[in-house]
C-alpha cells in the first residue's frame, strides 16, 4: 500500500464512479482500476461493490476511507510543517535567560512579537546564570541566551554577542539612608563601610562578582551581611534596613516601598543585557529570533 493508492481509493470512494474518479485524477480508467485491485488484494477484501451505474463502498471500504483521509491529512500537515521548518518558520529554539532579563519590558516584547510572528516555532525557556548559559551555548545545549556579561567573566570568544539594552548597576538603599541626603549619583567609595546584601548561591563570575569588582576598583571589599535567593527578596531586606544592594537598574521596576535607587558614578558600573548565540550552530529559526530581538531592542 502506498500514498498514491490511498489517493486513488479516496477519489473513487468520493465519486462512486471509476470514470469520474479517473478524470478527476487525470488518469485513464484501466490504470486506476488496476491500482484499486492491487489495494484490495493487499487489504484482503473487496473495497467496492461494482454495479452498472457505479460502485458502492463495502463495509471494509467505509472503514478504510475514514482512516485513509486521516492518514493523508496528517501527511499533508507533516509535509507543511517540514516545509515551514525548512524556511525557518517552524521548529524549536532553546533559550536561556538570567534572572534580571524578564524584569525588563523588552524581554517580554521580544518573546511575544516572535511568537506572534512565528507561532509554529516553539520556545523552550531556561533560567540560568550568565556563566551557565555561556557553557551551554558553547556545548550546544542552548540555541540562544539572554545574559549579562561582566568584567569578571568575559564571554567565550566563540560566541556572537548582540547588545540589546543598557542596564547599569545602581545603588538600592532604604529611603532614609544617609547616603541619599545628597542629590545625584553616588560614588562607589562611599559604600565602603556599608553592609551589603548579595544573591545567595550565586557564582562570583556573575552579578556578585561584578559588584565585588566594582568595589575593588574603589579600593575596598564589600561587607556582605545578608543573602537572598532573588532580587525581590533582596529589595525587601533593603527596605527592612538590613543593608544596601547594588543591582541592575531594571530592578527598579519591582515596586518595593521605602527603597530608593540611585546611579553610581563609576564607569565600572556599566552593564548590558545581551543576546548571545554560537555562530557554529545557526539556523534560519535562530537568525529570525535575533532579527526580532535586535529590532525590538532598537525600538525600546
């Protein structure tokens, strides 16, 4: 049994006439009849009752018709999906992101725009640190990564990096903190005696490491008194007066009462959210995502 025979069978079953079915298929009738007989031989039962005025489906033919239509419809869908995948319009992308990336509105805008434009490309998202993503991209376990390179952890040279938007490190302090009495940006050296709140269990190659580097350039090591699992918890501890935090600007989007953010004067506080991928593992799907991401970042 082959696809051609099923198509011939469906045509005869729908026309209930060999001559009409042959014209529909742009065939002469004898080859069509031979193919139907071959199909009946393979099934082991007649599929049609032949009559002078036409034909009728047997019970076996009725059962086969439903399955044949379903099989051809599924085949057509599979062929269409394969063709769209070949054009970069279907498939799967595995995307990593740092904890701060979803806070920025552009992150959700990129994902939403891409999913609306290419609904048949499935996005598999994974929360991972910048260093973890760099390793996974190099090992081809991720296709793309939203990550935050820092002076402490330069990304591997084999990765292609696209800057999406600036997101500098800033001071987050209780609203009544002495450091906030003066207006404007804060010098990092003035934080030397302050208690810091860091991310718990975070690699020193990530944000914590960047903050340590920032303080080191100002001549001191930060005194860490508390740790928390996520940025929201850190801001809650800041509001409670446990210490200060140095976090990316985007954390200001988390509304925590009694916490004020200020820029830092140091050039070492520069930071960007970037889109990274391994150029040795590009695909049409990946480059479409890069195009959408770059366009959304420019519009932000």
